[in-house]
C-alpha cells in the first residue's frame, strides 16, 4: 500500500475491554471519535464531517517503510495496565494494513515501531481535538 492509496485510518486504544480511544477518519472528511486515549475513558462519541485537509495532515508524515512490518506485536511482559493499540489503514479496495501492539503501561523495551505509532496517534488526537471538544460541547448544550 502507498500513502496516496490510503482512504481511511482507524485507531483504537483499549485496556481490558474498555475503549480509551476509537477514531476513524477518511480522506473525504468523515470522522468518528470516542475518547481521548486516556483512562478513565471518555465515552462520548462524536460522528460527523471534518475538514479533509486534517486527514492529509495526519498521513503526510507517514513512512511507507513501516508498512511491510504490519503485524500483531504481543509483548510477553505486559507490566502495569495492559494496553492494546490498533492502527489500521484501508484503501479503496478495502485492503487493510493493521499494526496491533499488546503491551503494558510499564513495559520496557517496546522497540522502535510502537513509539513511531504513539507519535502518529498523538498527532491524530491533536488534529481532531478541537472538533471533538466542540461536538461534545454542542451535545451537552442540547441536553
């Protein structure tokens, strides 16, 4: 898969069945986000449209060199709170590249790939945070 072929990005962060983050953003600006990536989990779900340039900003720094390493990385020592990070890239033919990391909050020696994707997830959160907070505020004003 090439960066130019990516149509959707899906990011999930979970611990013991609880979702701290579920985020899906598409090239055309469709957006769904639940949570901030932190615990305790924010269960508010925002679903709507976002500026498509945010998607382009998110994927612009991706390195295609990581794509051949798409796999499940299940760390044998899940010290601290167990976490699962899942980052998926989908193209027009619904082909998917998935990176899944299972580790603990206190796990040492996680390699280079997990920190790379932690930076990617942080960028996704920063780029979508204003939209998410506005959607949350508007929802609270309706109730």
